[in-house]
C-alpha cells in the first residue's frame, strides 16, 4: 500500500490530538483511505518538549514551518484552524504550498 507523506504545522491541542489519532489508528485510516498517511515532518515553537508517538519518531521536527512546507517529501501540509486564521490575518502567501489541508477538528474514525 502506498503512503502519502504529510507535514503538520502546529502541535497544540488539535495538532497533538491529530498526531495521536494518526499514530493510534494508522491501519484503520489506511483501510478507509486506500493509502497510508505517513507523518514526515512536524513543526511547533516548542517541538523539543513535545512527546511524539513512538511510531512517528522518524518525523522531522522543526520550529520553522517553512521547513515543513518546503520539504521535498511532504505532499500535504495540515494546519490546525487557529494557525490558518493567523496566517490569513498576516497575509502570509500560500502560493508555494503544494497542498493545504485544514483540520477543523481531529480526524475521527467511525467504527
């Protein structure tokens, strides 16, 4: 099964919850989507102090969101809503982003 590499910018409540759900439910998510979601990179101002699920230990960790967005392996960038609004208010350009996926709430898997 192929994998799609994602990057997550922001590890607050929603970002951290999303990471946990992606790690804990990777097989179920892959079955529903038809491909695996592989977290390739994460960004947070306090990334050094964040606990990462063991299965995501290989993800690149950075404090600079540009490293996630510009990483050649990252195909989709996920942003918690509060960060999306902050970027919009500052009119930071999204033109160079490969794709933008807004997580309005943590991913949920219906049983």
